[in-house]
């Protein structure tokens, strides 16, 4: 293993079951990730799942984030909703508060907020909903970070409001030359090939760049890499991304606490 | 007005609308009560209602309590459910956490917990569910008080666990000679007559006793009187109870902060 | 009373409570209306409310329609959602089937479908969602009518699919010169003045025209007039609209059964 | 293969996903079963799942039953609820109506009703809730059968009301000598051993008896055998039960249509 020279965060969506239903490999992802985006009951997650995932996260030193969403359980928060900004802000606060109860019970607290699904996509461009999310986070705790897409309206407004913003990159998604994600339907939009995913993670971490769908090079400074958990080989992929990054000399460190990064 | 010699708390159920639907006279009850039992989204209440009621409560110096319930919106939390204790405890924590977010935003915090509806009735005798509620409250914040029926399993176990317990009495309900409430169906079980309600409030506050359904006298030390909000004349009744108590020399003071009661 | 020379339908939204919560004056509106748009549990309404309203409707000879909506209870179906067409179609079928059970129990059956709230507005222009609603209705029962806005994509596609379409007009809403409704926020968009509402109803029924917001005249052939139930004086207004129309010689007859209109 | 001399029904719980979540091996179970107990949205199932499972069932000649439940999604209908009988009856009607829409769309109709989870257990002894289920089924369609536990209050009251009753036996559960099921917690209560499950199925089908937990023999005439789908090897087990029964000369035929059983 090379000496650790740099550090990056790995974030993953967790606790996305509901009641009797389960989704994703929570334990394996917690072993690989450094930040856990935990569902808060609006698109997935219930009180018991939230508590359990918080406990497992704290045990592993994984940072807890509120994965806030539209109130749409049957649609898993993946359907854009025209929620008025004040209602959206209150819904975000409710979700953070509920999760924070379990985070504190487990010995930590909510460290950041990441919008989920359709809300994530909407606040890339929609200033009104982005502003609502920022206002909610800020009113709950101005020390919370916001995790989102680099260049999004959300991160821009969060920065303007004095919140810490954390840009993320996707190790399994193709990028357009303008920095947006290639829509999921298109050929090559999502990669499940382990080698290419791992290679992209290393390049993002060390060189801050990613190859675009048309073969160009995109400069992309991400403090966190998102590793998805909903593909069949997600757990294995996450493990390999972490292992390869560490082998290459990149420490996996939660961004939300990365005040003192170990440098060789 | 006589000089204030004693003090009591008046608690009332608030924020029991959902979405577009409203219930009860929240503003009028907040003007009369000193403690607000606020619904947390499981039997009633949504994020926006919770925020609004918290803000109004803090403006009036009314203490905020989490009115925790079974997860049963269509049944308004009034149907007994056989929830396993661990799930129940987690559901209670979730509700307190969500409400606490809005209480803190409004400048205060959740001060106590009161079970609602079928859960209220169940924990009078059911040790398992009572223990779950106590464990939840204690794990969230051991400084929280629990408001409930005197002699209930809930208050007994809460006391054993070192929590502050607050016994309440009902100004509009008839009592059996053993201290239990006369079931709602029976003749004379519920009184909407203003004079008798007010008289009972005064007697409970000053003499710590209440007339039973069969004409006897029951000794009943209650730190808080519950005034219901779901009768047609609830707002007027609440106002008269408060006014008459104050006129008689009894201050209306939130129990959850009653560290320094003004004494004449 | 003039001899009855013409007939029109009056439709109203009904059964919009949920659980313990109530909304609108169901009984009074059923006494005035000839068609009941009954909520089916997705934006409002539960099984017990649906059954009760169906029974009351059948007793009064009021025709039963399924008021289908997005699955959004806390938002009362008023928030546009990007639901994929197949899911939307299935949701519409589910709602019709559930209501039909109660309609048949009461001795009739569902006679028509009217989209509610945000879905109503969306299918005015959105061909994809409109097509989904049409497909759902047609697959459930091709004899069902669709009630909607004249000129809407919904009615156009429903007509193309061979379904009976019924155009409605609003007696309390202002119209633009192009036939669209003046948005609710604008001055003069909604009228609660009884005289002007009643006058508009008569003019729509007899002359098939309505004055526009800018003082012009709009030709508008509506088989049904929508009377809202969510204003404070809704019940009184509905009664006066019906009374005045009947006095003027216009019979109030359900469109869904209007095979033999009584003509003087 | 022996000549077919007898016939029995195999029923299985299906469509128990919700939104994005899936549960059980629907396709494999539909290939083995002759009757499908389909969730109707109250404990599991949504409109799109219901439609899909109905279509697959009809394609395979599998009979459609409404698997009705308490309204408790997060608890999967497994928590006893004290629902008042009229509300319960209306909830059952709502569920049957919604499923019937999809059954008819697929070319068949709902043929029977089976209570799910906690409701199933409650109506074994609770006459009030059992009566509510019977009243609901009868009012929807008196030709519907009710599938349940032999000796239960439900089947007794359904028979009294003139409904067809169908007794089921469990091939993977141990029985007490009084005919009740050994509670799940006890050692030996549930068997996942393929050989013993298959042997029990054959004995139930041909000899109408089952070995009890204490080694005795219990006479048990069941028209239908329930094969569970929530164990890891459920699909394989179901296949083997069907195959072995058929090899032994027992045809697998839906009870709800078994008017003309093929006999050798």
C-alpha cells in the first residue's frame, strides 16, 4: 500500500427498507462507505430501520446524513412533486429531526443533508425548491453540510447561505461534456463493470477528472464519491472501490468530520 | 382577584389537523392552556401544522409536549394495536425527535411526552407497552416529564425509571370511586355543562378532590388539568376554566417549567 | 315556475373527509346536486365515508362519479406529480373499482369519472397523463363518461377513444377570453357573491355563454355546472343555484342517465 | 403417474410487494398454486402489482382471491387492531372492489376472500370481527367463498350466512392435538424440510389427516393446502409439493371453480 497522501469520502444510500420490506445490502455498504445517506420515513425507512442503521453507522465511524425526500412512499420519492416551498422546508426539518433523534441515541448526530431521488434532481435547477431545502437545513442547524451535485442550484444557494457544501461524483454514471449526468435511459449511462467503476473512482480521487460519454475529459472536484447500493453486485463493487482507493494511497474519510485528514 | 396562592397546569390536545383538514380551536386553546400536547404525524399533525403550533405555543409561553401515538392516521390513533415494544419505543422516539425540531426552531424544546388515544388507555394497565414508552422517553432525554393518568402503569414505571411524572385530571369526565374514568358510553360520563366543569376544575385545583359518578368524594392530586378541544364549546369552556381558576387565586403555570411558582 | 324546457346537471365534490376529519357539507350538497364526484381514498375519502356518501347519493337519485386523484393524502391531491402513465392508469382503475363496490352496494354503480385537483389541471394539456386516464376508464367500463374541462386534452382523447365526454362549467370562477379559467390568485378569479354566481348559472344553462374577466362574452356549452363545496356559504349557494335554475324552467338532471330528459 | 383420483387446491399469498419493494417469488408460486391470495393495498400490494399478478394468475388458470387485511402497511397487517366492525366491513369491501377491478380486467373476477395476518388470527375466535368480514363478503357478492381455518369462528359464521366455506391446512406448520396451530415461537412449529412438508401434503390430500406436534394423529379435511412464499426455499418447496401430489394422483384444481373435478 502506498503511503496515504489524500483522502476522499464514499457516500451511499442506506436504510431504504420499509416495514417488512428490505432493500440493498446495508451492512456491506456500511463497511465500505464513510458517509451514510439514511432514509427518514418519507420515501423509505421507518423508525426501527433508522435506529438500527444509525447504530451500525456509529459503530463503524460512518457519518450520518439525512436523506430527505418528497412524501411519496409508494413512488419511493422518485416522482417530481410540485410542493410549495414552505411545506417542503417543513417536511425537510421534520425528517432531519426524526433522524437526529436516532443519530444522537447512537452517540453521534446528523452531520449533513442530501436530497433523494426526484428532489435531488429538481434542486439541481429549481431555485425555489433548492432555497426551501437550504432554508430548512440552515434553520435546523447551520453547521450541517449539504451534499449534492457540483454546479447545482442547491449547492450554489447553500454556499450563498453560508452552509458548507460538499460536491459528489458518481463512479458508475456517465457524464456529459457539460458536467451533467447522462440520463439513465441512454446507452452507456450506467456502468456495472467493476474494472471501469474502480478506475473511474481512482481517477476522480487522484486526478479530479472523469472521462465523458463522448470520450472527452471533464474536470470534476468531488469531496465525496457516491456508490450505489441498488445494483445486484453493489456490495462487491463498493468493497472493491474502497480497497483499490486505499491501496492507491487514498484514505476513506467522512467529509463531515474531515477536519484533520491523515497525511503521510 | 384573590392573591395567587397556588398554581396548576392546564393541558390541551393541539395540532390535530392533517394536510388540508383542521380540527379543534388551536388558537383559542393555546390562549387558555399552559401545556400543549402536540400531534406528531402518527395519528394527526403534519410538519407544517407542527411548526405553526410550536411557534404559537412559544409566543404564548405555553409548554410543548409530544403527543405520541400509534401509527394510525385513518383511525386517529384511537384503535388499540398490538405493536411490539421495540417498534413502539422507536416510533415514540421518532415522533419526539420530529417535534423537537420544530420546538427548537421556535425557541424552546419538547418538555414532556403524553401518550394519545388508544396508547394512552393501553399504558394505564399494559406494562409492556408502558415500559416501551418509558424507555423511549428516557433514551431521548431523561429530563423529559411524562404526563398521564394517576395510578397508571405508565406513571409508575416512569417514576421507577427516574423520570418526572405528572398526574392529570379531567375536568369534563366522570370518575368511578376507584379513580378510573367512567367509560364514555355511560350516562353522565362526559360533561359539557360549563358550570359543572368549572366547578370541578376549582375543586380539583384547590381541594385535590373530585365528586365520583355515584356521589362520593375521590382524593385526586393532579398537577395538570386536561381540557378537551373536540367539543363544540371547547374554546369557550377552556377560557372559562382558566378565568375562574385565576379569579379564585390559582395561577396557570406550565408544569414542565414550574421550578419557581409565583406565590403570594 | 316556468314550464321545464331544458335540463342541466349540477356536479359537486363530495366525501372529502378522511378518518375523523370532515370537509364540506355533504348532505346539503347532495340535496342540491345531481352528480356526486366522490373521493376514492387517494386524496381524501375512506371506505366508510365512501359507503355513506354512496348510500345518500342513491337515496336522492344523485349520480355517482369517481373523483380520481394522485396518491397524495397530505397534499389533498393538489400537487402535480410526475407519475408514469401506466402507474397512473392502474391507480385510476383501483379507485374506480373501490368506489364501484360501494355504489353497487347502494343499488347503483359508478357512472362517470372526473379527475381531481392537480390531476384535473394536468390532463387539460398533458397528453400522456390524459391518455392514461382515458385508457383506465375505457378498460374498466367503456360505458363510463368522463367529466372535464371543455377543450381539454382529456375530453378530446376520451372522445377519440369512443367514451362519452361531458363538458362542465364553473359558476363561481372567472374565465379568460380563450376559455381557460382565470388563475385562482388573480383578483376576481373566484366569486362568492350569491347573486352573480346564480346569474352566471342561469346564463350558462339557458344561453350557453359566460362573461369573461375582461367583460367579453364567451360561448360555452356545458352539460354540467360544477358547484364547489369548500367555501363557507357553499351549501346555501348550491341551494340557490338549484332553486333559481328550476324556477327559471331548467330541470336538474344527472347527465349520466339523461337519456330521457323531461321536456314541457 | 397414478391415475388422478382426487383433487385439491393449493393456495399461496401473492403480490405482497409495495411500490419499489418486492417480496416472495410471485411467478414461481403462480406456477405451483391453483389459488392466489392477492394483497389489496392495505397490508401490501399497490395498483400496479395487483394488476400484474391478476394478469399472471389468469394466464395460468389460477383462481383470484382477495387477501384482505387491516390498514397497516408498516406493520404488514400483522398487528392486531381493535377496529370497529362497521369500519372493518367497509375496509374489506373496499379491498375486494379494488382487486375485482383488476381481476375483471384480466378476464376473470375475484372468486374468494381470505383474511391476512393478524385479521386471519383474530377471526378464528373473535365473533364480532368475523361477523364483519362475513357481512362484507356477503354484501359484495354472496357467491364469493371464504377461505380460512377449519373450526374458526369465521368459517362457522360464513356457513351460517350461506356462504361457501373452504377449510385450509398448512403443509409447513405443526398442529396441536386440538387442531390449532402450534405457535410460531415453539420448537418444531414451522418446518422447512422439503421431505416432511411434501409427505404432510400427501397425507393431508389423500388421508385427510396430519401428525400432531406430540405424535398423535389429527383428522383434518381441507379443500385447500396453504403453501407459504416467505421462506428462502419457498418456490422450490411449492414446486415439489405440486409435483408430488400430481405424481401420486391428486390433481391441483382451484376450489373456487371445482365444479367438475376430473376423475379417472
